C-alpha cells in the first residue's frame, strides 16, 4: 500500500511532500519512537492520536485513522537513518522542528526517559536537521508542561 509513497520519499532527489504525505511520514516517525523500547503502550498510542489531532487539526477519528496508516508505513519504512534523511529532504524545516517536540512528548509519555527511546531520538534529531540544543529546548518545554 505504501510502496509508491516510500519510493517517492526515498528517491535520490525527493520533492517536498504534500501536506497529507508529510503528516503521514511525521506520524510514522512518532510511532517508530514509541516502539523503540519494544513496548508500544496505550498511553503512547493515545498521545500520538492527541498530537496528530492538535498539530494537524484533525478530529479524533481522523487522528486515529492517520496513526493506523502511520503504523503500517512505519512497519514498511526503511531503517531509521534513511527514513529520517528522506523526511529531512522532503519536509520543510518548521514541520521537522515542531515534530521534535512531539517526539519528546512520546518519549516522556509514560513519565520516564527510556534508554532506547532516548537514544533513538538523539539519533533522529540531527538526521532531521535539528541540532542538540534545539532538541534539548524542546525536551525541556515538554518536561515543564508535565
């Protein structure tokens, strides 16, 4: 189902993605972070749905449908390095920077910084073109809201 999308996303010269495709790719990245520790928990799933609804202006039903599609895409997507590099090339910076904060929300959803999730996010941020400083600021904002 997502083979053509992945082929376009990982093309040598990917084009900027239309909004719907960018939403899907970024939500798949949220799913990948949530699954990094081997536990894809209900609180993480709920948080992904709420993030998608808030960030993309979706109804709860639409957010759930997007997350389900993103789960499928994530399972078919290439390794994280290629996937995030493809997103970096195809998604505008502002969208990538905003997703770092959302990724921290997923990492911290259960109240703890799991080593696997934390390590993956530290790998993903620079691959998306977001430096450590900005990633740490995003993490602090999430922690301050808790």
